């Protein structure tokens, strides 16, 4: 696998995770489903995964960037699995609306797990050295990075509007700023 293919895969990975984070914000506004503290921690996990992908898009693929990405995915998967375990008992209502019959936190666990597997496979296929002296970011990479920064900013602002400078409530029903 050459540098251009790996760069494209990293940019597509960043775009995919950015899309997930943007969709979480859209569903929050459209369905008025405020994220709980565990949901916010899962979003933080997605942001860490995005950061790892973004480092690869900007500076070229490096092992330590994939390390950051995997740590973010493990953190997010653990948080999502914790929330799944809270709602796995029969008769316990789920939190939020399901998408294709599966709740957001279960989707998050699936996506974090797929990210870990995908990065592991990419590591196995990478047969070049980790020297990126000839790496140049392309326009698509720049666009995806800007979109990712926008998605993170939207989530940081919406979290402040929801929780303010306080701890977020376990079952949020209103925005702090609009009370």
C-alpha cells in the first residue's frame, strides 16, 4: 500500500468519524435529545479518534498517530459498553431514539470496534517505512480537516449550552443556557 492510498484512507476515516459527530449534533437539535454524560464521553472518544486521523492527514501516517487513534477508540468503546450495560436488562428503557433499531451508544460501540479493527488491518498492510519526508497534504485532506474542526467546535459549544460551567445532569431535559 503506497502513501497516497494510506493518506486517502486516513482522510476517509476522518470524514466518516466527522460525519458521525455531526449527525449526533443534528439529531440532538432535530429530535431534542440532549446527550447524557456518557454520551458526551463517547463524543470525546470520537474526537480523540478524529485527532489521530487528523494528525495522519496533516503530517502523514505515523505509528504514534495511530496510537492516539486507538487509545481514543478504546476509551470510546469502554464508555459505550458501560452505557450498553446500563440498558441491557430486559424492561430497562434505552436512552435516546434508536437508529435502525439500535440505540446510539450501541452504534458507538460498533463504530469504535470497527475503527480498532480497521486500524489494525491498515497497520498489517502498511509495508513502507514510517519516514514521511515526501508527504504533502492535498485539498481533500484540508477540507476534511476543516470540517472536523467545525464538528468539534459545534460539539464543544453545544455542550457548554447544555451544561454550562456545571456538571451535566444524568438525564438532561433542558439546556442550561436557556433556563
